[in-house]
C-alpha cells in the first residue's frame, strides 16, 4: 500500500504541471447525493440531501448554473424529494431513474432537457438506490444498488440495461463480485467501467469498501477484471474525459483516514492509473464535464455534513504529460 501511494505521488510530480481549481458561485444550499449533469449549455443539480441540526433533509429543488454569468438559479421543483438515483447523460438530455425520497424508493425514469423541464418517461418494475450507472447508446446501464435506502443488506450484484426508448429492462451477466453500491461508474466507448464501491458486511454490521475494478463490454456481453484501484474506497466519483480516459476522484477510504481529495486518471487502453492534481477539498463531490471545463460540485465533505462549494478546472490540465 505504501509503495502504491509513493508511486502515485511521484507520478503526480512528474506527469502534471501545476493546475489550480477556480472557485465559483456556491450552490444555493449545501447538498449531496443529488442528480447532476448538463442540460443545454448549463449544469443542473436536482434533488439531493443535506443535514441541519443533526437531521437529514431530502431535497426536491432543481437548480441551474450558467457559466457565462457564474450564477445559480432555481428552475423548478420535483413533485417529491429525490436522491441517490441512477443517472445517464447523452448529448442533449440528462436522464435519471429511481432513487429514494428518504421514506420510499421511486420507480420512475425522468429526463430533463435544455428547457429545464422534467418529464416522467417510464416506470420501472422495481426501484434502485445507490447503484452505479452510465448511458451507452439508447440504454442506461445500472449496476447493483438496493431496493431500499434503509436496507443496505439488500444490495446486489445485479446488472441491467434500461432501454430509454421504451422503458424495457434487460438482465445482463451479474457483476463478478458479491455486491456493489456507492462506487464509481462511467461509460467510455462501448464499455461500462466500475471502480471501488462497497457492500454490506452483515457479520461486522458495517459497510465494507472495495478496491476492485471491472469493465463490461456491451458488444461481447462479458465482464473483464481490471487492475484494482490504488485503495479500497466508496463514494469515489468518475467522469469520462474522452474516448480513452476516465477521471476518478475523492471518496471515503475508511474510518481512520475518512475522506480523500486524491484524483487519478485511468487510461482504458493501458489499464493504468496516474495521479493528478487533487480536488479542491476532501469529500464525495459530483463531477460534471461541460466543454473544456470539469466542475467539482458540493457533496459530502464530513460525516453528517454537506458543502455548497463549487469549483472548476480545464480538464486537459489534469491529463498526464
């Protein structure tokens, strides 16, 4: 483990120049577990959770960020609070499915477009919370998760593709691990990648983190084992930078080290991780790519706490030199 971290540190010093995150206008309120993506030329943040006076609150606001004005505005509200949904992005639409209201699991599939209007598209046979997800072609691929936010012991290794043209669900080969939740997922080319994550350890009565990584080829319908992430982590976030590279950042390592700000670029052609400029803070933010910029948005930065911080950096500055 120490050798791995030393190599990562040396890679950071050797392969990147100094890059700085630019602080932007904060979210209207602290938030984590929200849906985030691009609608038109703006970033949208939908639903989520935060904590006030040791009580968790579930949110239903829809906020849009205009990069030209560096400002947020509320564009609408959901019918009910929503967090921890499966999310997928295509060129013009942000899709999100299921998730939790805090008391029940939703079964709807929604979409939001450049007009910031949320439309309910389809209904699922069963709900999913804390799953990994990514959009490839017309399908939203969804891995693991639980059917109930309050029952993490229900987490599975089930893998499915939801056809967004008709809402139909196809079962795919199961993830080659015991279960999966709260991990990083991203689509790169025609492959679905997952890193880290966690399962419920019944014997310990706690969440157990993973370092494992896999890719699913949508053409061959097979899973491939990849080199493990440098350490076990949950809440790791991922974003595809181009057709070859995926950025992996942040997360919660363990109860001793807690949150991290470490960032790695994973090269899908070589299978290697390269450390790069850290996040502007330790935590489990959301990452959104819009044009030349990568946005780091809010998230959980301490236990029972959320931040409203928003930063951005030109994503090419994070690539290995």
